[in-house]
C-alpha cells in the first residue's frame, strides 16, 4: 500500500511539473503560434497578478474575531 501511495505521489508531482513547464512556455505568444495554438481560453497568470475572489469578512465577523482574540490574550 505504501508503495502504491508513493507511486501516486510521484506521478502527481511529475504531472504538475510538466503542467508548470507547459504553462510557462505557453505564456510566450510566439511560442504558442509556433506550435499551432492560435488562441487560448484562459491566460496563465503570474502569482499575485489576479484579483482576490474570496469572501470578504463583514464588520460583525471582524468584531467577533477581535473579541475572541482579546479573550484568549
């Protein structure tokens, strides 16, 4: 079982490295055209370039967290 898990971890790591390299290469427009990709649906963004799309905490939540922090300290 451990051997199977290690094989799965290694395969996932290998696949993620391959995807990262491909994403990096496809960021270059001339390289995309060279290999025949004329358009892309989703551009690859550099880390930190995208806008945060998560849930924004409201004031009630912040107050609750601050009061819990005060109680702990």
